[in-house]
């Protein structure tokens, strides 16, 4: 592997959005720079953008092919990574194919399920067909878990490589003495307040104490009216987000579609136990097959039972603490995985 690489990362997901993809790419860029590589981020910032229909918080940069061609020519990257399948990702893909530039992609989001959740008239199979078309030319399609890798293989995706996720254990940490000013126990969930995140499964639970929802999104206003007993904190970042985690008792992850769920590792690093459904994402990250997973998380199809179990787990002695579990999953290991993936050769074609 080259000692110094110029790496171009193209992403439609970027600040001021607050989500796992943005946090993943921000941390990756910082860690690549710390290893001596030069990173250029191509994002919607500073470009003419338009709001995504039904989701105005996400803005798409359109008609960028000419500007992006110039940027790529001037930067002359050693590696191009297309992180998202949005308008910038499409423009970068077209440029790379036209000029014979190898590139990698990543599968961060269950796009087919998300599109179907918002536009019921669009069959999931149609979206999967489009996703295969988008990712097929990549020398590597990066996925966070082996479960997702197996699923995409079944959907006909080639050149799949694992790129796991880590957590910044210096930023996310326990803060002794910090407590949220609400009735205990405090159940916290962090994520986009949107229909595809299944947030209402958490909000509707009959639980003692206080439910705290951190995040913003298109469903926030309507859900805040429907569930006046829930504390909606809006989007938080930095130390405010760490304090929100550390001042709570149990992290509740209601999503059934996330491919990883970086927020679960953030919560664990702050000392919380986790309650979630036994689905891909939680199962891969904190499921009982992970060493120590049974000590830090409870997965159950009955989310209320998972919550109460995670609260009991937090109060019980156990061999692995949430903090220790998170510390074993560093960002540096993930960054080195990414670097190995961007220099791999494509899989050989099948024999005739």
C-alpha cells in the first residue's frame, strides 16, 4: 500500500445532516489525514442544491458534472470512493466510467426499503435493480457487516468487501455525575425522526421514567404532538450529544432497516446498555454471537421486554461492561480496512 495517497470521497450526505453516514465519513477523513493521506471531500456544501421531495432536510446538488470533472482533474486522486447513491454520486460514477477511473462504493443504507416506505407505489425490486446497476462497476462495494454482505451477494452484487464501523472512545465516554433532569430511568434513542427509522415503536412504549428522543427529521413535529410525554431534544452533536447519552440509562434502537447502527456503539462507549430488535444491525453489532454482546444488550421482538431487560442488565454485575465492549472496536482498525479495500483488484469474471 502506498505510504501517501490522495483520496477523493464523494458524498451526498454531509453536514448539517446529523446521521451515521455523516459521522462515519467525518471520522474516516480525520483518521486518513492522521495516517498521512490527503483527503478531498466532495459534498453538497457550497453548491447549488434542491430539497429532496418529502425530506427537505436532505438537499441534492444537481448539474455538477462539469464542476466535478474539473475538481477531479485538478486534484488527480489516487483513489476515488463514492459513498452515496445520490446526485453527486451519480455524477462521479459517470465521470469515472467515461475516463476509465477505478472507483469504490459503499452500501450504507437500505435504500430499497426506505424508498418503498416513502413511496409505496415503487416496488423494492425496482430499486434493487437500480442499486445493482449503480454499484456493479465498482472495484469494491464496501459493507459494514457479514450479514449485509451475504444479503447483497444474494441480490447479485459483485466485489463485496467488509468495511466495519468503529467509535471515537475519546469523544463518547461516561461522564460520572451527569444526569438528565427528568424522572428516572431515562430511555434514550438517537437518530433521524423519520418513518423509515421506526421511531414510533419506541415512542409508543409503556415504560417507567422518561423517554428522550435526540434527532430531527420530517416526522418530528407530528410525533411530538402525538406523544407529549416524550422529551424531544432535537439534533445534538459534540459534547452535548455525549452528555445526552451519558446522562441516560438505556439506549433504545427501534430501527429494523439500519445496516449497522453506529449510535449503538456511541451509547455503549458512554456506558449505556442497549435494547433493540433481533435484526440485522443490532444482531451484527451487539448480538449474542459477539463476544460480550450478551453482557451489554438485550435483543427481543418485544421491544418493551428488551428495554426492561437492558435496564436490569445495566444494574447487574457482568463480565463485560458497555464501555469495554466499545473500546474493543476502534476507528483505526476500520480505517485500515477502508485503505485495503480501495486498492483491491476486482473479482475475476466467472469462467465461460
